[in-house]
């Protein structure tokens, strides 16, 4: 992961604590996986919150600036509708420059394939318009459960795999 944003993302993911990230479990049952995509992302919420906590710790240590990303922040996007990725990263405009979009990131469990597909379609849309240079789908699950044909992927969206057995980002299984 040569891109400093992907390195920062992986570092924050690898710092997540299983006790907090897995507060609602890490697996959807087949019955739950058949519910509408929006209703199924309930189990991912604690994982996203724990990721944000660890990201903020890195942010407080100036890690984004040290990696050449500048001052970054998370905020809403006024140009998006009601359906948005889980986290929208921006680079803070400095010396009179406007804030700029940096990355759109969504999280979904491997046992939630409908949500992965919906998130990746959404990421393609926000990458193209309003224009996030990085669109990232974080897929969370056990490496042993990855289908034989690999992780779900779409062109233009980086897929990062977080293995819950090793509790770390697995390179080669992701972006």
C-alpha cells in the first residue's frame, strides 16, 4: 500500500479492538443477509465507530500530516443525497484554498454480500460525481470464508480486506 491514505487506513483498522469493533457480532446469519441492504448494516456500526476512534487517535498524533496528506477531516458532503458512504474524508483547505474531497469509505461484513454490492455501487457513483479520488470498500470477515473467486470488486473502487481471524488488514486479499 504505497498510497499514504491506504497506509493510514490500514493502520487505523489494525488498531481496532475486537471487544469494541465486534460489539454486535461479526457475522450475519443467512436469514439476516436476505433483509434489505440498508437494514443489514447494523452489525457494521460498532466496527465503523471503533475504526473512527482509532483513526482519531492517529489524527491527534498528526499522522496524516506526517504522511503528506495534510490536515484531513471527516464531514458530510453537501453535493450528495441521502445515501452516502460510511465515512467521507476531506483535506482541509489552507491559505484560502477550499476543502477538497479525499476519500469515500464504506464498511461491510463478508457475510453481508448485498451490502457490499450496494456500497461498491454507491462508491462508484461518488467517485465519479462529485469526485472522490479514492473510493474504498472495506470488507470485513474471515479469510477462510472468502469465496474461491475472491472478494467482490468493481472497477475504480479499492477493496481492502480486514481478516477477523488475524485481526488485521490482509494485503493480497484486498486492494
